[in-house]
C-alpha cells in the first residue's frame, strides 16, 4: 500500500464554486464504486487512493460485536444498533438513549475513553451554555461507538479499561472483520488513532467501497456475518436520526431514501454509501474522499449525490428535497446572489460483464 504524502494525481476536480462567471474555487477528490462481487463499476480520480475512513468505519467496528450475538445478549433495539455506528449530534435524545443502553450493558459514562467536545448540534450546544452545563462524554459524537466497544468487552468478559488498546481482543476482532470485509490483508491496513482515541484504518477507496458493498449485500458471506450486516444496515437506515442528527446529511438522506441506501460520513472529507442488491444486480459500495478535508462540509455531500445521480440511484425529486446539499446558489451577507456551487466531474464507468 502507498503510504506517506498523498500523490496529487490521486485527486481530480469534483466541485466548483463560482463568483459571477468565474470559477473561484475548486475542491479535488476521488471516488470508487465497487459491487459486492469485487468489480470496479465506476470511478473518478484514482480509485486506489489511500485514506483513513475515520467515522465511516463505524459500521465495521460494530460488526464483530453484532456477529457474536452481543446485540441479543444486551437486548439492543435496531435504533441502538444504529447508535453504536453513529456520529451523533449530542442532543438530549442521543444522550438519553446512551444512558439507557449503558445501564443495560452494565457500564457508565465514565468508562468511555472518547473525551469531550461541544455537541455537534448548535442548538444543543447553545442550550448547554445557557444552562451552565459542561459537555460530558455522552455528548461526544463517537460515544455510541465507544459504548459498543465496551459492550463488546463486557460480552467477552474482558478488561474494559483496555478496550482501545490495539492489542486487545476487541480491537483485534475489529481489524480482522474490517480486513475480511474490505478484501485486504490485515498487515496492509494502515493504522492510526482517531480523534476519539480509537484505532482507525486507511485503505484504498476500492477496498472501502467493497466493504460497504458486502455490508449492504452480504449474501456471499457466512450466515452469522450476513445476519449481522443486515442488522447494521437496518439499524442505521431505520433510525437515521440516531446516526447523525437534526439538519445533517446522513440523517436527511437516509430519511428521504426510506431505508434503501445507507450512508455514513467520516471526518476530513470522507463519505461512503451502501446499496443493497436490486433487480438481479449485486449491491454497490461507494467511497469518496475530498482531498482538502472539506472542513466546511460543502463538497462531499454534493459529490455523493452527483455520483448517485449519475448511477441512476436518486431521482430529481430526491435531489430537490435534498437541495441544501446539492447544486445551489450562493449568496452574500446581504442575500445577493453571487454565484453557485456545483459538481464538476463525470464518472468513468466500467464495462462489467454479467
């Protein structure tokens, strides 16, 4: 695997911002579309560009726990499965759901090792300031993932204080499952530490997309893993508020698509989609990386919607209802129209024999 500084040729222009008739700014990115049989369906830029999945890895990090029957042991609801795969907004609803789940597992908020940050929900963050409350770990967007990892440790009778140690059985099981799902040897998965202190993985976009395709279409997997994949897909798409929160793309998109397509964001401009098998065709996975990190979240959602449009997986009505994340006019502080933000790429589609 290529490590070190990303190569400039990995990425190509994907989003344009105009001012008047001039393209003022450009975001660069790359994407891979892979089916559950391991065939590259379409791409843009280098589909083998290597990047960390960040929070887009969360469904895979929950997978071994579900596969071992942990959700049944601790009586998880589908929404709670979605919550342990979430980058939630830290609302009171998320916090309450976590407290209920943690009590059932037999852990407490103090057992989490994710740290703290202000809630991603601005309304919630402002409310906490007015109340004079300091955010605690259950407001952290990754606290659901950490709760799931602690439940994994509890399920196996392990020391919960070491659940983030890469040498722990929890993290070793996660790495093994991730490696198998993404079709890449464990020793070729580049390891790093995420913002929440949990291990994270960097692999080529192709492999990440393959993992999402298999998660969304697990028919070729062994029965226990296929069952776990189906539970994760249903939990995330069936409870989209738990996965993100008010006004956020993942929640609004999965609500709009009524459980038919999974999506999950990761930090630094990463986004994945999973599409189940349909009309006799295998499922698809899509992995997207915006090379500059997309700090304002103005590129990756637009790129995702444009890829889905080019693949025929979203309708004009879908795009209209998700217009805040797609091609749109730009305005200044006096509400004068000054330009637009728009996609600027065409997928390279592959001829795949069936």
